[in-house]
C-alpha cells in the first residue's frame, strides 16, 4: 500500500481544503481522535470536545510517523520537545489537557450545542473580516513578523473600503446590531 499516494490524493487535500476554506470550520469532537483523525481535528479553526475525549497520535506504535499536517500542528502548538515526546511515545491526552495546551477552543457536555453557538456568533460577524482574520492568523503561524505587518496592512486597506465596515461603524454609533452583507 502506497501511503504517500493516499496522503497525496485523499488526506492532504482534505486538510488543505479545511485550512484554505474562507469559512470557519468548527470541529465537534465526541470520541477518540487518533492518527489522521487527529490531524483533521487540528486543521479545524475552532474545536469543541466532550470532556475526557482521548487524542492520540499513535503513528509510531504502528511503525509510521505523523502525517496530514500533524507534525506542523503539534510543533506549532506544543513546541519541539513536547511535540516530539507526544508523537513518539503515543500517550493519549484527554480533552482537558488538550484545552490547557491550546489545542481546543472549549470543552462542553453538550459539545454540539456549543459548536452551533460558536457558529451562530461567527455568522453575526462581517464575513470578509472573518475571512481575513482566519487567513492572517494562519499566515502568522508561518511567516516572519515583518511579513505579517504588511499582510495586515493590506487586509485593513481592503476591509476599510468595504460596505460591512461602514455598516459596522454606523451600527456602533447608532447603538444597534450591525447587518453585515459580506460586501
């Protein structure tokens, strides 16, 4: 079995589509997230899990290495030494530790309700603003500080001329909820 081909044709395109989506992708996790399933969870923008859910790398226990972006996600969030230990030893982390380490947005008994609530809150925001925040924050993980300053400047130049920005300021001054249209 050519696992590299499977990654190239199935898993990596899925991970890339989550990360490149202009929309926020929210994961609601109710069971074990292991291997590439963990990669999918970590590729999502916001993550809500039930308490005590187990998150397992598990690759080295079957003679493989992390894939589908997991190496990147682990090192970015945990740092090299902790990520290496987690990936090599295969010890699961529970939701509570994942949240403490910054992998999860929140833990909730009714994780689906919480995920829907997050989606509703995000849907009330200006769509172009949400899109740029997501893009800029992803780029911030991968770029130098000077590149981020330039990217943020360009985003603000673009958003500053949007109808949503005008609506947001007007609504603020009129003390009412904004009606964003994505323009």
